[in-house]
């Protein structure tokens, strides 16, 4: 009986997490496309300003706002996403 409740709890958490990841376009944050920054409504003004500037031809958001090493970049993205979500 306990195993059924445990399995249901794990299934619920996994399902809610997967739904949230898809709904929040989580996969878009794994790349380097600057349009992912505009997924969050508070970044729309900054993204629109960047797209109209000449700066967008030479650098994307991650070029200046994330470390260049693999671990540092994804740690920064995860921390930023978690802080924006909570």
C-alpha cells in the first residue's frame, strides 16, 4: 500500500515537473538563441531594444550575460531560471 502511494507521489511530481518544463519552454534555455530571453515577460523590453540595436549583429545575450565555460554557463542559466520562477 505504501508503495502505491509512493509511486503515485513520484509520478505526480514527475508529471508536474515535465508539464512545467514544456509549458515554460524549458528546452529553449538549453541553447544560445537570444529569443529565449524573451520567454520571460519581464525581458521583453530589453530583448526588443537589443533586436533594434546594431549590437545584435555581434553578440547574443549569452555572450555577455553568461560565463563561456559549459558548467558555468548552465549553472548561471539554472540559477537565474530558478530565481525568476520562485
